[in-house]
């Protein structure tokens, strides 16, 4: 069951590709548990007023991101004057000091153990009816520590707090692993599932979570004898170590490439000057300069040498990769699966089986082939023109070079210079997102001041997500500006998921006593204590944890300059993409934590975010906000058309590469690693030769040693391609490809929300997709459905 606990970080494959890089008692004294007792309050408790004028919210949203003086004034509220009491990170009252993380972890483990004891002692019908919500609460308790600690240890600038968060994470993770080796929880869940009366009492969400938990127990080999369970744990740890080493090492066989300066004509002169010593140009194989040289150097022999160097991983990298793949195959076999791919896909993915993935990729490849052939013909024509020769072949090291030549020629014919960033100040983009969500879903982003200790850096802006029907529905913390000590990867973190808090939990919080009250926080009310001081909603007669989300990017802030942070088109697209993940977390406010927000099928989670990339290219959406930061002139849409036309000119070739990598991921996680003759290099080269139209890598190369996603995405790398196709279909069918203002139609937004977004992982994603698209062919989610999805790919209108 505890295997369903996921990291709060959601860094998708698109985002990752952008960057190569205590003991304390668990009970506390409740100050106001007795009727009529006086409540001691740490900070003045003033209810948040969400009735602010819409125009004011809209204007202020832009200003707090674009105008440093406005943001500075905004962060001087009355509350801070009245009290400087530290409210804790994310208003979690445990997290006011580094030591607070350890207290939080210890209290959580003790609370969790009470839930474990309750489940293990279940004996009555009512006990078994409650078991799903009890296990979900157990999952939530652990996630409360794991998710916030995971965020803090990679984002917080204070090393002491990072270290404390890491220790808290380890304490809870170790406890979770102990639970995974015990059979009692699994057995009790089995008893509940076998009782028809219990099953009949559960709603759809509860039944979904029960099945997920049962499948997780099975995947953790808990049904095996102790000796084999111990082997499972050891193997899991070994795989983690091998995978981490593989990603960290990833070295080329040849680390430096040298050429006479006469052989690098076409390379950026500045790069050439910096890398030239004694008449020789020295390029680091893994440095960006080598990639730039492959695109721009005119001499074919030089490009060939660079290609071999950048496509040949070291022998050690290959050894680590193959050892990890063999260990995964053994782990799957130990768990009763034919392959690791089967083990990974059968319960957490829409595809369900490796064969379904294969059918999708085959259909996608077949549909993509003629588009690639057209692009190859264009490249070959460019090569003939450049060499003034009737050449008939295209070499692997020609592809990027001639693509670059063609794109440069397209840019030279453009009527407008690329000044797009002047229309995309960070504030206007955030304003545009709020306006878009208001039109589609009836929710808006409202700036809110933060209290002392609430954020991890002064640059962080807090936005409350406010619904026109349900009020305050989520909290969004935006850490969007570059800092030297901050990861450059854009990411969406779920710090706390939606989940219904029961009356029993609130009573438990009110009755809690302990012997170490001076070390533990004081809360304003039992409800406040039940959610650690963080925000809750109380609409529709239930109390729920509010989704608490952090968005992290690395945009350059123009501090000290008289202009706002300006985003280029792809940075704007990235922000839309990440907000797609956030809106999924906001709208999927389920009652159970295991299926809230992006806690859904992995190959479904990218759909809402990838869909947002279509919105940010739509003229009606851009018309909501894209205006020049000085003149206030609206964006000339033809500039966007030109930009996308150039960027997507060879989209089919890029897609072919992703298809082959997805096929490679499937092959590596099949039963093949069990064979003595397993050779990861030959498998990769064979796939290129059999399924690629582009020239394959030559013998002697072994690029797979640089494919770091094999560790994090084992057998699921296809999911980004899958969601690209699905999002385009949703865009075309639900939003009519943006025609006649359909991208801003509330009815279309409600259709997507009600049929797909609001369910999180609580409903079969195929049913969600079928309902949203009104296409019954999808509802079974079988191989036929996967094949159908693969047939939907077509040339993007901007690539024509």
C-alpha cells in the first residue's frame, strides 16, 4: 500500500529534457480542548477575504511580478506589523526551525502507527468498511512529510533546513519500508475486498483506491516468504544505487575532441576563440559547444568525428545501465511478472501491458513515416544544393547541420525581427493564465501576502486560487526567478494533496495530549491542528485539505532595471505547461489523497500540461494578455506563426527519434535482459535500422549510455508521446482547434473539467478520455484503443 506514496515533485519528461543537469513524543497538550477553554493564538487569526474586486486582483497580479516596488509594498501587511511570529513554511506550524522537521517526522510516524494498529485490529463489518479511508490516511500522513521534505531538500536555500528535511525524509521513508515488509495490512485489505457487503458500501473513489493499494502490495512482493521478501528489498536498493550511479556518471568514451582551427569553419567565432590553444580547437564532448558545432561546422569529416564522440558512451556507463536492467528483470521475475515492463505498466498506466504500448508505437511510427520521408527529401535537396553535387545519401552527422541551414534561411526571409519577449512580461503571462482559467473554469489567481516564515525566499509570490462557486480552492507558491543555488529545471511540486479530513481526526486532534508541549506547536483550533496549521476548505459540508502547490522556474529578473522580466516564447510555453499540472491538482480535489490531482496514471498526467501548449499558441488566448510592456500594443500574431513554423519545421523527424527511444525503453524492460546474450547496443542499433527512416547511428557508437531517463521512466518513456497525441486530439475535438474563439468557451472548459480534470486518478482514465472526446471506441482501453490513439498523429499546422 505504501508504495503509492509518491514524491510531491512532478517534473515531466518535457521539463527534464530542458537541462543536461530525534525522538519526540507524538502527543501534544491541546490548549482549548475543554469546552469554554481560552484559546491561545500564535498570530492574529483574521479570515482571508476573497471578495476583492476582480479588476483589482487582475491588475495587482501583473504588478507583483512586473513591478518590484509594488511587490515590496505588497509585502508590508498589517498582520506582519501586528506579529512577527513565525507561522512555519507553507503555514505548517511544525516547520518553523530545522528541528521542526524532525519533530514533524516523529509525530507523523507515531500518528501513522496508530492508524496501522487500527487497521491490524479491524474485526467488525464497520471496521472493514473504514479500511480504505484508514489506509489512505496512512498514506497521506507519510506524504505530508515526504512531499514537503522532498521539496525543501532540493529548493530551500538554507543548508541547515535542507539537511533537516533530508533527515526527516529518511526517517519516514525508513518507516514506510518497514511497513512494506509486513503482511498484516495487505491481509486485512484482502479480507475487506473479499466481503461483498464491504465492497457494496464503497463509492467509486474508494473502490479505485482499494484496488490500487492491493496492486501495490502485490508489486512489493509482500505475498512471498520472508527470505524472498528480503531479496526483493535488497534488489530494490541495489537498483536505486545502480540507477543513481548511471545517471550521475554518464561519461563519453572520448571526453575531449581536437581539431585544427581550419577544420571548424562555421563555428561561432566566440566559441572558437575560447576553445583554441596552439592552433587547435578543443571541445568538451558533453559541453553545449559540441552540439553547436555539429549544427554549424561546414566540414563533414569534423562533424562526423563530433558525432561519433557525442554518441559513444563509456564502457562503464554501459555496464551500469545493463546491470540496472538485469536487476530490474530479476525483481520483476521475483514479483511474479514476465518482465519489468509488465510489472510497471499493469496498474499505474493507461497502456496496461507492453503489447499495448507496442501497438501504440507501431501505429504512431507508421503514421509518421511519410512525414519523415518528406523531411528527408528536403534535407537531401539542401545537401545537394550546398555541395553542388547529385549526392544520394544523408549521413547521421548531416541531419542537424542541414536542418540548421534551412531554419536560418527561413529566419532570413522573415518580415519581422523576433521581439516576442517584449510582449511576454512575466506579469502579463500570469495575468493571462488567470484570465484563461476564469473563462474556462471559473477560477482566478489572487495575490496574497505571506506571513513570517511562510516562504523559503523573499522572491516567492503566493497566489490563492479562488473559484466563483467554491471560494478558496488551492494555494499556489510561485518561485519563478533565477538564483545561483537553485535547480534550473522547471517543476511542479504538490506539497499537500486534497483529502477529506474526517470528524474523527478533528476530535483526535482536540483530545491530543503529550508530555513535551513546549517543543510542539500550538494551534488555533482542532481543525487547524488536524491539518498542521495549513489551509482547509469547508464547502459542501466537508472539511478538506487545500491543495498546496509550488511552481519553480528560473526566469531572469531585471532587478535594478526599469523593465520587467521578459520571457521568450518557449519560457512562456513552459510556464503554461507547468500551470497545466497545477490546474490538474487544483481541479481534482478528491476525498482520498491517493487519487488527488496528478496522482493518476503516469501516461495520463502529462495530458493537462501538454494541452496547455496548444492554448498558448492560440490567437484568442494570446489576445487576452500579450501586449508590449512599454507601448501596450497587442502582439502581432504573425510573429508567433513564424516562430512556430521554424521551430516545428522538422517535427516528424524529432518525433521519429522519440518513438525509437520509447521502443528502446520497452525492449530494455522486456524479458531480454534475462538472456545471456543481452546486448543493449545491438538492440538500439537494430531499432534504428528497422523502424527509422533517418540514417541510423553507425557501428561503434552506443548512445544509450546517455539515456538517463531509462532510470526514472523505466518502461514508461512512451507516455510523453502518448500525451502529445492525446492533447492534440482534445484540442481539436473539445476546443475545435481554437476556431471561432472555442479556446475561451466556458462550455468547453466545463466539458473538460467535468469529464476529465476533476477526477484525478479516481476514475478510469480511458473512461475520462472517452467521455471528454465523446468517443466510445476508447472506453475499454485495450490494444485496439492504443492503436487508434497512435493513428491520430498528423502534421502540425504550424509545421506546414
